[in-house]
C-alpha cells in the first residue's frame, strides 16, 4: 500500500483509538457471537484462515484481537493494515487489544522494525514512528 495511504490509515486509527476507554466491554447481545483471536505474529495466512472459517468482520460478526499482531512473521504490516481498516469500518464490532509485541523495544528485537524499514525504505522511519504512536 502506498505510504500516503498507510500514514492516513494510521492517523485515522490513532484518532479513533484515543477516543476509546482503556477497557472495552464486548457484548454478544447484538451479534450473538464474538470471535476472540490472539498472537497473529505477522502470519497473514493465519488471519485469512480465521476470516475464512468465521467470516469477515461485520455488524453481525464481532471480533476481539488480543494483541501480538506483529514480529516474527513476515507480514505484520499487512495484518495491521487489514485490522486497522476493519476497526475503522466496524468500530463497534472490531476490538484490538495491545499485546507485549506492540512495543518499540520488542519490535527492534523480533523483526517488525526491520520489516517496516525494508518495505518503506525512504519513508520507513516516519511509518514506524506513526505505528509506535498508534501502539
């Protein structure tokens, strides 16, 4: 995704997240079902498998993602882009909790920093700084 769109997505995501309380309460009274996911760790195929088996987020399909979206795998960036887009489209049905891998020091050690710098070369530092702001 072009850097301009990534930065725009990150800006809108940060703006949305700042309005939310630290603790979110998720109810099944509207959708009757909530899918809880954790530890994607940059494995985009895992996210696609979850959506294949459970359906895409929608007003009738709520999701809670319990952090550790990044590091270790090679497609952390793509996972975040997809999750942030769904969060903005369905803010009442998609919930993102921060994990210990959504941290600058952990990203340096386990690969997310390197991934962003490789994929966005000249704009990598700016993109990474914006991700850290969102985290």
